[in-house]
């Protein structure tokens, strides 16, 4: 049966290094920040450039209206007024030919032509208006050269009026075009400014979010990996992202490989030492038990007392060595399991018989009760070891005349064993740490100390059989350990 001792994925002991071209593909964080900053600068600069061009268009249109349109409109009104004066003097010349009114008419027309010439220079950037002014100038020149009250003179006057109207229409079109251009430029500038504000707001949220996501996610993985390594678990770190994070991931992998190798050497050393100590301890245990049995001679009371102390200490040392060997076997996945269907009541009855002498020494009440007909699928030796460890802990930390309860009930297609006592309990912050190897909860000096492996071994034995174990403090005081094991075989059969 496979024992799932180490959580997480196994890693190669050789430090993984990138392929020859991988380092060139990894981009450092400063370079990524620089690329992002340049991209944002180009984007914002482009929007600002378009907005400035729209503002310039608005300014040019406004300048055209102010510097060309309005003065030109005023000059055209003055020209039209001069034309009306010229027409008035021409009518007077028809009535009084000798009074010189014809000469005044011609002077006024020449003044109009000169004004039109100046207006053409001001409107050279607007061809349609310039052409209309040139045509009006030509019509005025022809009109001034036709004497008398002839039909040709009437036709020429009508032509002049038409050309004046054409100039007004060209001016109206120019003012309309410039007004539309100014309105469009203003609208575009406003829209671009709004877009710039929106883009800036979005970038101000997305950039910190993207940076936080890109950095905090790997950092969380690194923190989790470091916590797993600190807890003695094998883990893997994804070597993705910027070059700095990849370097950090490789450093963590290398550190984990070294720690794994050191852990392996330490366990090999403990295993060898434990095996070397186990044989002489077994001889010392057998010899002390033989002496206590008085088969080779009677003992004085003082001798018996000393031998009982020696036997008890040898037994505790032997149990500690056995715990280290079990832990080594679990880590090496070499511990044998033979799970089978077991009657829960028979398991509890056996537990009561074996542990009753121990609890009687402190006048503690051991109460083991299970529901009728419960069946659990587990290795009998390992289940006995699990329950023994928990009851021994309850006995050790419970006061004299205390009560230890062992209960078993069906729960979620399995059996839930609970071992509770009325001892001092464990601080809530340390409830998970008690399962760490060699960790011991700080207690008063009057209480016995162990190796710190009992609960770590218990958890691995439970996990290896598809179950779980949890610790919690009882509301009324004391500690309660819950162990869940499946009631059926892993393949789903009863």
C-alpha cells in the first residue's frame, strides 16, 4: 500500500537550470516596467498630439473668423454702400450732365476697385472668395466704362448686383465652413480630452493591478513553498515570470534539494543509531524483567524499587527508539500495511484491556464505547498504534482522577474515533503544530516529556490509510482528538 507521507510534488535533487536560450527569453522586472512605461507614453502622447492638432484647428478656424471673416464682411458692407452712392451720382449725372456727377461716379467706382484689390490680397488663402471678388471687380470696371442711360448700362448694373450677391454667398459659405470646422475641432478636442482622462484613469487602475498580480501571485507561491519546506514537505515552485522571480524560484529549488539531502542523511544516521541502540536496550529490558520476576533469586524492597525505575526508563527509551524507526520507515515508504475490515467494538475492547492498567495508576477513568455493528477498514496493528498513542497522551496530560473517553460513530461512509480528556488542552495557535516532527507543546516541568514524534507518526499512519486527524479544545476544558477512517475498502467494496 502506498504511503503518502510527503505532501506536494517530488523534485529532482539536481537543481533545475534553464536551457541555454531560456535566460535570454526571461525579461527582468525593470525592463518590463520600462517597456510598459514607453508604451503608455506613446499611447498618451498620441492622444495628446491628436488633441493638440484639434485645438490648433479650432484656433485656426477662430482666427479665420476673427481676422478674415468679420473684417471682410464689414468691408463688403462698405463697398455695397459705396456702390449705392455711385448709383446715386450716376442718376444725378443723367439729370445734370454738366454738373460733374459722372466724374464723381467714376471716382467712387475706382475706389471700389481699389478696395476689392486689397480684399483679394486678404483672401488669397480662400480661392472661391478671391474668384468672386475678381469677378465683381471686373463687373465694376465694365460698368464704369459704359456711359449714358443705355440698355447695356442697365445690363452691366444688374451684373454688378449679381456679382455682389455672389461675393456675399461666397463669404457666407466661407463663414459656414469655418464655423463647422471650429465646432468639429472643438468637439474632437473635448472628446480626446475626455478619452485622455479615461485612459489615464484606466491605466492608473490597471497598471497597479497588473503589477500587484504579477508580483504577489509568485510571491504567494514562494511563501507557501517556504512554509511547506519549513514544515518538512516537498513542494515545487513554478519558474515563470520575470528573470528575478525565476532566479528566486531556482534558489528555492536548490535550497529544497539541499535540505532534502540533509534530511535523508539525518534519517539514515538516526536509523543506524536506533538500530545500534535497540539491541543492547532489548538485552537490558529482558535482564531487568528477569530480575523483577525473581526467578534467579529474591529481591530486597529497595532493589525492586531501583529495578522498576530502570525497567521503566529502558522501556521508555525503547519506545522512543521504536518511534524514530517508525518515522524513518514512514518517510522511506517502507512501512507495511495490511488493511482489513475490523469490528470497531472489538478494537475498543482490546484498547480498554491494554490501557486500563496504565490509567489505573493515576486513578483515571477510561471509557471506550462504540456504536453497534460498526466496521472500519484499517490495518489492525496500525490502528492499535494510533489509538494507543492518543490514549497515552490523554493519560499523560490528564490529572489524577480524570476521565478519558473514547467514542466511535459512523460518519460520512466511515468511522469517526474521538479521544477526549479533561487536561489543560493546547493553545489554539498550536493545534496544527503538534503534528510536526519533534515539536513539543510547552508545558510545566512536572509533566513528562516525549520525543515529539508520537502525533507526527499518528497523523502519517492515519493519512496512509485514507483518513484524517484533527485536534480541538473542548468548550468545557481538555482536548479532543478526532480520527476518521473509511468504513469500506478503497475500491468501494464493503
